[in-house]
C-alpha cells in the first residue's frame, strides 16, 4: 500500500512542501509514499511548488479505514480528515503543541520539536540522505523554513532553523532576501479570493475562556491591499463564524516587512478581547499591534476572552 | 527550577531506570533535573537500582501547577499524576501508542518510537554523550532493555534494541544471560506481595467493546510460585475490579523461560473473552497460551469482549 503523507487543512507552504519532502524520503528509503493535500494551497505554496518543479499533489477529502498515513505539520484532529483515527497512522512529524485527540493503533514514530518549521525537523531526521535529495526537495525545504519564519522575523525562529536555511540557500545558490521577497509577493497576491476565503486561508479555531474564536492571520507585504477590503471583511465575519460554529473571528493582518499586526475589530466583544489580551486601547475598527508576528508564540498564549 | 523526570505509575525497570538515565543526561547537558517515581518499583527495578549503585528516587503523588516535567515510558494521562496537564511538560520520550488526552502548553520535544524500550530511544538521542555517561547509567540502560524485551524473547524486541543491549553489555563486561537471570529471579520473588498488589503490579486498564478490563501481567521465571496462589488471586479479583472501576481483571502469568502465558479464568465472562480473543478452548480456571509474552503486541490487539 502506498503511504499518503499530508499536512493540515488550508495548506500553507510548510503543509504543502513537507509532505512532498517526506514522500520523497520515504520512497527513497524503501517505503512507497505520495503527498496529498487537504485543500487548495495558498498562493505562496502554489508559487513554491511551481518554482521547484513539482506538480501539486492531489486533494483528498478523507482517508479510508486502514489507509497508511503520515501526518506532518499538525497533530490536531480538527485539522485532519474526519476518519483520521480510522486510518493507520504510521508517523507524525510536527512542531505544534500536543493538543490530544489523536490516537494510534500501536506505537509509531512521532517526532515533535519546538522548531519553527516541520521541514527543519525533516532535515534533521534525513541526516546524510539529504545530500542525495534532488535540488527541488532541498528547495522546498528552504521555502518552508523561510515561509514559517517570515525570513527569520518571526519569534518562532530558532538558531537551528536559520542555520539550516542558510546552508540550504548557499548550497542551492539562492539569495535568501530575493527569494523570500518573491515568496512573500506571491503570498500577498490575494486579489482573487473572496472575503470568506481570506478569513479561512490561515485560520485555526480555539476555545478561550469558553468563547469559540476563529483566529485568522494574513501574512502580507502589502497590508494596504488587504485593509482596503476591511469593511467587506468585517461584514463577512458573522457569516463565517456562524458556519464554522465559532463565536467570533479575529483577523490579524501581519505586515511582514514592518513587523506588526493590524487586528480588525468588528464589535465590542472583539474590542474587549483585544484590550484584555494585548495591552492596547482600541478606538475605531482596527488596532495596530507592534511586533506581533506569530499566532503560536504571541497571539494564542495571550488571548483572554 | 529543577525538572522532574518520571515514568508511569506502578514503575517497572524501564519506568525506574529511564528517569534516572534522562535526569543524568539533562543535568550533564545543562538543565538541572532529578528522577522521581510514581509509586514503589517492582522487585526487579529495586534489584537493578541497587546493582548499579543508585538510590531510589523519591515517590511523588502529584505535580504542582507549572512544574517543569519530562514524561518517559508513557503518554497516557491515566498512568500519570492527576495534575499532569497543569504542569509544564517539556519533553516526552516513549514507545507506546498515542492514546490522546495529554496536552502541552506549547510545542515541546516529543520522541516516540516503535522500539521495545524507552532506554533504547534515549541511547539514540544521547548520541556521542553516552560515552561520557558513568558506568551506572549504561548499566541502567542495559537493564531496561533486557527487562522490556525479556532478554530478547518478547516479540516487541527489534534488531535495534538487541544491538544496543549487546553493545552495552560488551562495553560493561556483563554476560547478558547471567545478568538477565539475576534480574528475572529478582522479578520472580513476589512472596512479599498481597494478591491485590500482584494484580496491580504490572497492569493497565483498557475498554474493549464497552467492557472495562484491568489487564495484568506477571512476568516470572517461577510461574508455579504464582499459580500456587491461584485461588487467592481469583478471590481478590472482584474487589480489585470494583475499587478500580473495571468490569473484570485478566491476569496473565508470563513464563519467561518457556515463552507462554497462563491466563486465570475466574468466571464465564473472562472465559468468553479468552476464547473469543486467543483461539483457545477453556476448560477449568486457567488456560495456557503458547507464545504469548507481550501485552502490547499480543494481548491488547487481540482482545474481544
């Protein structure tokens, strides 16, 4: 049976590139494997796949009972196929907190590390085999790290992520500054998406003090382009929240180059959450949060509802 | 803050030795750490600690909010302190299936491998630092592997566990056959324990088809000594089951040398479970199951209630 390797729903660059990397490595080391996607990747991931010569993996909506699977870049059942606990998960490689809920049928390989990027962990697990990887695999690895670290600006970045990316870039003859700019330009081109699609593009659900929050992030080098659609985005929030069973949507527009986030404040409840969580005063329907780049490190740990 | 390293409740050799090994390694690499126990170790673990010159770690009944902890040899909240999700778990090293229920506050180091023994995983994680470990640490590592593999007889044994143990034994100048015999003799000396203590000594709870089973194993080179107490053990089962909220106790007396298990059959429900699970016919109050050595590999996956 071919093992299917996939990341989380609403795939970003790491959840698109890491399955391709690991499927290559498994196949190279004797276990036939193929990457899959759990949704349409974002525009940065599309750019990265094309840049390094990969066809996009097929999108799957669920997994069959007993299907051999490797899960990467998440351990959260809410971000995985509905039948994931019916599948035969053979490995998990991730860099998020353990949320519970995922069960395996027997002891398997699980590697979770507090690094910025799944691909960095794969780099370490592959060891000397990385030298045998085609250029495209190493290019994906570099792309995943630059994406997840926002070119080393995110506070999730570790010295190790940076060292691995710099070594890969040198080896590939790629300028990190130029290539990151190309990636971020691709990510910032969101003109073709509806407001609801933008809200759900990079979004995770959390329950904070009993309130269900859909915490959405849009990382961009062109915040003005997103913020020009502010009114339409706020108008779309109640519908998205209702459809997804959340109480509120919190949309953070992360300005990659200026290293700050603008939070949209559609109502008094979000205003109260913002003021309780981020030591700020909100006057109007947006608030700028200097230095805020990372949902994992800076937004989620501070949220108070 | 000193990090506390502990394994599961009802500690066996791996859950006693692995915390000592990892606390040494953490301290050696700059993070002060101490081993703890979640109960009195079995007689084999007591023998092993004394043989390699270790004082027994202190027994703790719970952990405080925010206490830095490393969990080894389990990922099951039922086998851990009640407040484990209130503590600050910084790493998990384990070789059991993921059961869900454990949550961490952020991304941490989690290494789970389908190997026979936690200490084998630690061997791999320590790399070249192992050469700097005192003899006692390497002795514990060898002991954990021989214990968990029943001297390579258990079907959980991998080639890698075996190779690591053989290299350690050669390095330490220890005869695997002689030392294993000493360990198993220590484990088999259960004369000082009550029937209820024997039932709970190496025991895990599982829900199978809606029936709550306390699945207990006694690994011994002297099965006759345990089976001579068969009537008293069966008489103690209803009380243990009731106290622990289980429907039935299933006690497997594993004959290490003859590589078979004798299951005690106190009533018709256990008889029905035994016949449905192990392709056997029960006539009387025990049944011998040839080749059955491992709860994880051979008992749990086959149980049908």
